[in-house]
């Protein structure tokens, strides 16, 4: 737009010698071009813009990606999909959406939050409207909690002011200093505005290993009673999970007012992964690397994982977290097979 204005300035002396009609026409063309270049649709094709108020998420695309990339988590997929789509389709939510994801490492909490971020802001974690906080990186010192609280409030206030649809992801919640996360309570509550800023269209996501033991025990009890994991429902785990993390000093939500005030919309459990789910992860990783899927390699990688309980060996104790590293060991064989079949 500035280039057009500058060009018009250079042409003005010459335009003065033209007929008034010609001058008017030239100015009109320049104005129209300036208006086109400054139009949000054109501008936002080159620069990331905050989504417009009327934009809706594509439920079909989000569900498809969750179904094809997140394995063994029927509960998490169902709860998050319904929660996010309901929130997105609500033109006037009463508060921000607050999700707390719980489960052992490698079960898909980070993966789901990344997928969700990408559907809200196409640039995902690279978006200037998606903000990831790591407890051990951003809040490492216990004696600076007061400073962290002020910084966190200022950061959230500034970013929501710039984009109401901001997404905030707090990883390693189980390593968060007790009381620190309560600093964001005013932004999560049922207020129309806080200091002139509305937070009702923002999304906050907590990721935590806390409560993983409770989830694993419940899953094992279902297995022992002869029930399928797909029969586990949110009501079987959520009440126990919310109480468990509230009373856990290492949860980041220990005696938190966010739980007291019922500001967390869903406690989302991530179940421990079985052999078949680990194999799905291996296949997905091979495809992502451009390799031909070799079931012998898939089985070999799965066999190198460790499972619990010690006797039954039902669930992977690291989920799919070490699949990439395990597959690296078989890299030469996989590449050779892929070239041979190619």
C-alpha cells in the first residue's frame, strides 16, 4: 500500500499537465488499487492474521486428523472434539475454554494440543497467536513466583488484546510451582471483560503427567474385569482425576482455585497404550519418513519397548515416546527395503 502511495506521489507532477478527466481517472485507479492491497483478504494471504469472529473450525477435518494420527485415545478424541467444536460454534461463550489433559508421557497429550492449535491457527506452534509455556524453562525458580505471576498476566493480557482467539498451552504442569497457575484465574472466570479486555474466546490447555497413575489403575481394573478399554467413559475417570490432582502437591493444580471455582471445563484422561497402539505409532512414523511399512520392523520396534504390569505386560510404560529413537536403530534396514521395493 505504501508503494502505491509513493508511486502516486511521483506521478503527481506529470499528472498536473494532463486533462482533469485523465488526472481524476489516474487517481481513481490508484485509490482502487490501494484499497485492494489493504483489503484484509489480500493482506492476510501474506501476513498471519487473527481469525475473524465468524470463522468456524472444520469439524470433519479435525476429526479425520485425530482419527488417523492419535492412537488409542477414544476418550480424549471424543471429549476434545465436542468441547472445541461446541466452543467454536458458540458466538457468545461465557468464559474461555479450559482443558486439562492428563496421562503418562508418550500417550499423545502434546500431539493432540499441536493438532488442535493447527486447526485454530494454520501455523500451529509457529503461530504468533499460539503460546507454549514450559514450566521448567519459563518458570524455573521457586523464589521468583511473584514475578512470574506478573509476567504471565501481562503476557496473556497483551496477546489476547492482539487476538481474542489466542491459544495458551501450559506443558509440564506437574512441575509448575504450587499457586503460580492461579495467577490466570481472572482471565478464566465468568467475566465479560477484565480491565477492558474480553478473554471469552481464548483457549487454555494444560498438559500434565499428574493423575497418570490413577488413569492407569482404572484402565487396568477395566481390563481385569474383562471390559474393553473403549467402554471406559469420561464419567468413570473425570471426578477421580479432578480430586486427585487437586490433592497432589506435584500436579501444578494443588488446592488450585481453578478447580474450586469449576473453571476447568474438562479433565481429559489419556489412557495407557497397548502393544497394538505402539505398532500404530511405528507405522505412522515409518510413513512420515517416507519408508515402506515393514511389519517385521514394526514388530521388532514394539518388542524393544517395555510394558507393565511386570507379569501381564499390557501397557507401554513410555507410550510411543521412544518410537522414533527405537526406529533409528533399524534405519539402515528400513531404507534398504524401501529402495528395493521402490
